């Protein structure tokens, strides 16, 4: 019974590409390292996306402020003879 269970464990470890001499602690440590790297990469991606969206919103606000100050649309309407009423 015990030998049969050990045989199954060895078969599972070999099917995962692990050598039978690798200690379980080493496997858990490596898994934890990959998990931490995954979390770090995920946080970096979220931070990058939020920073990009924030910078775009600032540029959009600056563009709206510039258009408001220069009244570009109003001057075009006057040149083309368009009115605001339909």
C-alpha cells in the first residue's frame, strides 16, 4: 500500500517534469517566487495603465482649456456664416 502510494507520487512528479530527487521545499519555494513575480508584474501593469490614462486626461484638459481660450470654433463659425441655432 505504501509502496503503491509512493509510486503514484513519483509518477506524478515525473509527469510534471520534475526529477525524483527534487525536494518538495524547493518546489514550493520556486512556486512562491513565480507567484511573487506574477503579482509584481500585475501591479506594474496596472500602475502603468493608470498613469497613462491620467496623463491622457491631463492632456485632454489642457486641450479643452486652450480651445476655450482661443475660441477656435467661434471664429470658424463666423467665417463660414454658421449660427449656433438649428
